[in-house]
C-alpha cells in the first residue's frame, strides 16, 4: 500500500480518495476567527488541588459502592 500527498498523486494505489478543499474560503473563514476570551487565570496550585479533590471523591465513591456490595 502507498500514500500520496496533494501535489503528487499516485494513480495505482489500493485506496482512492481525494479531499477537495476550497483553500481561499478556508483562509477567509480563518481570518475572521476571534480569540477565545480569557475567563480567568489558573495556577498550578489550583490544578493540583482539583486533581486531589477528584481523586478523593473517586476513592469515596468506590468505597461506598464496595461497602454496599458486601
């Protein structure tokens, strides 16, 4: 099996497909993009605190389910 790129087509290959994009329309659309507004700053301590809280919540949930099974 072989592959090609848009500039060098290979005619004899196992799978034939061509994605046709309107590059000028895509460029115009991308030019109109606006940056996503920043909601708030998040520091490493907040991320770590959320991670540990989620980990603890999952531990409690597993313990709760396991205690109900016994």
